[in-house]
C-alpha cells in the first residue's frame, strides 16, 4: 500500500488512496501546520487547519475526539458522541494515547513529533483505531493493547486489520543512553534485532520494528502492516521534537469512517 502527498491551500498532507477506497478517511499533516495547543498552535489556527484537513479528507465529522497524550498505554473506546470532555477543538479523554470507535462520522486524532502514529482499520467490522506510540508507549506495547480491545469490544479478527505506521523518528536517529536501552533489552526477546550500539555511551533503537513485531504477536498479518519510512528527525518537511527542541511543533493524524 503506497501513500501520496496531497497539497491544498499550500499545505501538504500524506494519505493512502487504497485505504480511502475501502472506507477509512484519514490524513497525516506535515510541518506546514502546527496542530499542538501545547506547542505553537493557537485555537484559531488549529480550527482553521482542521477545516483544511476535513477538506483534504473529503468528509467533515460530527465531532473530533483526541486523547490528552501522556505516553501511557491507555486506549479508550469512543462508544457515543457524548463521551469525553469538551475543549477548544473538540472532545478529549484524559491520560489517553489511543482511541478506537466504530461510529461513523466521528473523527479520531493523535498528535506526534517523532513518536509513531499507528492507524488500525478493520474493514470487515468497520472499526478504526488511532494510536500515539512514543518510546514509552512502544515499550508498553500500546499498539498490541489496541488490537486486543478491537478483538474484545468489536470481535475483530486480527487477520483483517490493516495497519499504517506513519512518519516517525528513524532507527538510526533514536539515540538513547544505557538506562533506556536496558529497558528494551529486558522487555523484548528479539532485542538484538532492534538495538544497535552507536558508540561507548549511545545506542539506537528501531521502534517501528518493535511495533511491527508486537502487532504480529497479536495476529496481525505482516502483509497488512504498511510503514511510511520517513524519519521525522531527518526530514525538514516534518516536525521533530529531538531535532527542533523547544521550537518543535506537532503533526496530527486523523481517521474517520
């Protein structure tokens, strides 16, 4: 499954036409806009950006749901448009890094700037998940826990679920010290395949490969896992927390059926 870059009003967006064809409205924003209220995005600018995003997606939702992301493994089910709490740009769930719903015309959003956005879509049961997986979330296997919820709550067959791993920090760019490296080494039996030593004090970790393997352990077909192999750290067209430090912005991933 391949992605394309779509431009609207001088803003670039990344979409998967095949995913759109089977019913998942979606897009990934780029550095052309900041979608984070906690960074440089104002309420007015985010509302303006959302209007452009909905135009790109080809559908405007009845409501937009987000998580107040704190690098947890908490995945919330949106079972009603009345769920969540209101904020300036929609509704949200506290301390939540993943959302799942089967309700049409409700958009789910995550924000990221190096962390991995994970899209999950079951075209048979018509269920989608939108997950924020940073290194802490990847260590806690939030993607796999989201799959578990799709199975438990909606009777999804993991073999039917399509996965998109969006732009994120690359395996050669995610450098950590020995303390973080040890956490991953102790957690994953396949650590030799995803951890490389860079020098005497630094290690690099392949977070996307970890996510892929934890999803496959839940029964996801490896042929249904598609990755955008662009490093946010290296690509100036994308926001990066590690590269830009205090000046970083946030991108958004939106999904809707």
